[in-house]
C-alpha cells in the first residue's frame, strides 16, 4: 500500500500511518498536473480541497483503492464515478462537527443580539441601547434541515439553551433522540423560529432555498447557512430580509467564494450593506482542534480499511 497525500494535513495522520507501517508520499505543495503524472503508482489518495478529483483524474489512478478527504463531505470528488470504479471513499465528517455547531450557534447569538452592529457603533462613537435590543433564544424552536454529523452536533450543543429542536431529513427516518425530534417539512414551516441547514450540496439541493421554499414559512425566522453555499439562492434570501420573513441571516458559506469572484456577483453589494446579515469566510469547521481531529479520524479510517 502506497498513498499520495496532495494537501496540507496535521502531522497526526502521518504519525498514525508510520505506526501502521503504511507508506506514503507527502506532497502538500503539489499541483494537480503534477499529481496527475504520479497517481498511477499509488493505491490511495488523500486530499482536502486543493483540486477536483474528477473522472479524468480517477481514470489516471489505475491502482486506486481509496480516496480519503480530510474534511466533511466529498464535494470535490466525483463520488458516483469513483464508486463505479470500486474505489472506497473516506470522508472525515466527524472531525469538524463540533466546530460547525459552535460556530453557527455563535453566529446565531450574534445576530439575535446585534453584537456586530453594536460593536461597530460604539467604535464610531454611538451608544444606542434601544436600537440594539436583542431577542432571547430560550423558548424558541430551532429547525435543522439534515440530521447527520453536523445536525446532531448542533442539536446537542443547543440542548442547554432551553429551546425546542426539531429536524427534517429527507433520507432518514426514526432518528428522534434526546436532542431533537424528527418532524415533516410541513411541521418545519409551521413551527420554525430559527432555520439551520446541515445537508450536502447535490443536484437535488443546489438552489433548494429559493423564493418558493421560503414562502411557506409561517413565522419570521433567523436563517443560518453553514452547509454549502450553493444550497441558497441569495436574491431570494435578500427579498425575504426585505419583507421581514427573515429577521437576520448568517452565512459561513456562499454560492461563490473568494475574491475577486465574490465581489463580481450582482447580489454581493446588497448582501454586505445589511447589518442583519453576518458573514464568515467558510471557517465554521476550521478550528485548531478540527485540524487535528480531521486528520486523526481519517487516518483511523484508512488503517481500519486496510486491516480488513
């Protein structure tokens, strides 16, 4: 077994592979073109988000037995094609679920209590108490869309806030636990005060949150997007911020990320001028702790796979 590692990963992964006498070639600075020339010699590939592992690249990996991603999900990998070739896919979803849960709750509390706006005003010499009166989380209903690793972690972390947590997952049933109650989408739109997304980006979920989707919610909501940016149609969210159906929106992910491409989007200027919108640069799952955990969990999965 020989593994090509094409991204920066925590040393714990290398240590675990060394302990199990698994050979690897650690090339964190390698480019796709260079990796494409080497991959035919390797049984495994480890990547984060450096480049797309598409069908063309997979075909070059004639010996590939597995592809491991030191991250949540397999967004930059053609999963269907890899699976059709008998390649095992190993994500490390468990590694950053706590980070995502904490980050999104932090964004929610900041939105509900106008923390960013209040901070900015004080720095500019304005002391406005009434204008920054906030909302309490206690007693509200938080609706989670998706109840996998991230949804479950979010629900568990919300358990101390005195909220009711409900969850809808199109692909799971019978998942109610001590932290969340499984409900239909009809219940979500009736009861939600806070709406938080924890689903992957697929053909089915791309652009899912549009005007039609948001139209059905009965109460004004706080909107949290910490899943994948392509799930939300930003103009639809902006329209619902204007009409009051969305009280505030937090985005850790956007349909287009990084500059200059982000600034060229038609909706960008409208989005950033609003003080009831909170943004972070796709870092909800990226903490000092998750950097370690993602690599450690992936290493354990690889070792377990090879021990079979």
